[in-house]
C-alpha cells in the first residue's frame, strides 16, 4: 500500500518560504573594500593573509547561502572565488596578476548581493 502524505505536511511545506533573505550587506561589502585597497595600495604581507581569509570566508558563506536559495550559477562563481582566495592551499601569482584578479572579484560580490536582494524582493 502506498503511504500518502497527510494534509498537515503539505500545508506546512506550502507555507515554508523557498527563498532565503539575502546575507547582510557587510558580508558582501567588507571583502569588496579589502580587495579594492589591495588592488591600489602596497600593503604588508599580513594584510594579504587577512584578505585571503576574509574573501575566502565571505565567498564560501555566500556560495553556501546562494546554493541553499537554488542559485546554482552564483554559488558556482562564489565557490570559485573561495577556491582562488583559499588561505590554506594558496595559488601563487605575481602581484600584477593579483591586482587584476582583485578588481575582477569586486563585481562578483556586488552582483551576488544584487541577485540575492532581487530574488528576496520578488519572492515577497
């Protein structure tokens, strides 16, 4: 005999929101500001270690949040950013290359925040 779900379960699933609210703006803004400073200023080595930890952590957190919200392409892009800035298994590049990558990563965070915010606003 096939076991059918009760009406109570389907009502609960129908009222559960499918779209998560966006992460707070500082989660997207802090890494972007750190990346902007790193692109134009010559900082001590410790700053770049902090940069890797902050960007990797924020990108990983935002990728997981985007994945839970069913944003496969955005979670993939943020996951790649987290891998690129991983502080444990580092990717060694020249400073000029990192400047370009830092500037290219800023729009990824800005676009991720806009997508998450738009998804949340349209779900209301």
